[in-house]
């Protein structure tokens, strides 16, 4: 048996074994392509349009602080977006014009996306079964990597000629049979979407397996950090000064906005005290681009200080890990990366469909043909 035959049968077997799981992950991946944008749009519709003037940051902060002294405000640059109020991991939405709060806000879109995410990761299993679901999707993902690599070898025509290559590079206008169509589609989708598929599959391995995560850090000579447990992640709030002598939160917010043109969101504590410095978190990206996040401080007199980028404080391994996290979804590259990830997931659907169809014609259909031939031969003999 030739090397090509060994790869072919290994490729076919892996595809049949993992095909349906890969199909599920690809289909859910398509649905999650523009998750952030869809949730933001749904939240804007939930709160409703802002026809009047926006409340000042001081007024918004007072309303949020009335709910919790640990509340944080996240102001979006987009005029149609509500103000997000976070208390730990709990999210409320505030109308920027009226100050009306929607407590524990979760749109139908967000709930749907959460369900799709859990299906994508572990079949939406719960409890101890979640580990089983993750093991299945993790194994299928490894087989997907093998399918991509072995498929690259099998894609190459035995003889490199344009006449042979073009049927594997370009869609044909017409197809004589379903087999010809599936063969052509399988090769075209696999070659054009090879890079997005490999990126998504290899980055997912880091989430699924400890050894892959450790290997990523080891590449930079580091040990993976221990997971921190407990705590909401919200910054500690200092006690209130006895006097309020500084400029308003609105004025401080405007100083930050001027210092970071192009900002997308600004986060600040709701119970900030005017006589003390106020810390702001500025996101210049889409929420998934750690290298575009900054921390800055506005002093009571209005001076903007401490222009820090938390990403710079991470170790090289830590930078790689957080980049891998959002490279999987393409978000680290913005909407273009999300689109490529979505197209890669869509290609995965077609690859599974055409691959299983081709396998059926090669492995299953001949069994029915031989059975029918034997039946016909028996009837003729009788």
C-alpha cells in the first residue's frame, strides 16, 4: 500500500469518526461569528432609543451607586448603546437619557448565544458530564487538525498540472453527477479555508488540553500561572474623603476621552470621590483586543496621569495565551478576523457534508449494489 493510500484511508476514517461532532462545532461556530455585535444590538433595542440629551457621568454614577457601592459604569462611544452597569459579574443596563435601569439584564440574543457557546464547547452538558462533553469535542478537534493536515497532502494532484489543479482550486459551473460536485466542493473549500480552519483548531487545543496550554507557555520558558479563585475582579474602592474639591466626573471623563481619541468604551467606578484620583479603563478595540486596553488616572485637578497598558505587564507567555484565546474567534483581528473565522466554520460544514457523502458512495452504496446484484442473480437462477 502506498503512502498516499495510507493517508487517504486514515483521512477517511478520521472524518467518519469525528464528522458529526465537527459538524456541530462548525455550525455553532457560524452562529457565534458576530456574537459581540449581535448582543450589543439587542441591548440597544432592549433599552430603547435615546431621543433626548444624555445624563452627565455624575448623574449616571449616582444612580449606579444607589444599586451598589461596588458598581462600575461602562460608557460606550456609540450613541445608540446603553450604559452597562457591572456589580461583580452581574450586568445591569441603564438608559443614557433617562437613567432607567434594567436589572440583571440579559437579552434573548445573549441567552441564545450562551446556549450555543455551551453546545459548542461541551454539548451543553452540565455537572460532571461537562468533562465528558469537553473530552469528545477536544478529541474531535484533534482529529480536525489531522484532517486538515492530511487533506493538504491529499489535495495535491499526483501530477502537478493546471488541468488537474484547477478542479481542486475553482468551483465548476456544472456537475455531471453528485459525486463530481461533492469532490470539487470538498477540495475547493479545503484549500481556500485551510488557514482559518487550522488556526481555529490549533488554538482550541490550548483550551481543551492542559498539555497544550503548558506547551504554549513552555515555548516562552514559562510555567502556566495558577488559576485565581474567588473575588469579583472589581477594583477596591478607597474610603470617601471628607471634602469634594476636585472637578466633576463628567469633566474627568471628557479629559480621558480627549486623551484617547478613537476610544470605544470607558469604564469607571460609580462611587468615585471627587477629592481623590479616579481610575479609568479605556478600551480602544472591540473588547477582545487586550493590546488596545489602557488604564489611566485623572487627578482631582484634571491632570491625566498613569497611561498604562496592562497587556505590556504580562509575560510573553501570558501575552501569547490571551492572544490565542481571541485568535480562535478571530476577534483579535477585528471584524475581518471574525469574518474569516465564520467563513472557516462555514467551510467546515461543507467539508463534513461532502466528505461524508463521498464516504457513503465509497463504503455504503457498494454494499446495497452487491446485495441487489445477488438478489437479481438468485431470482434468475430460480
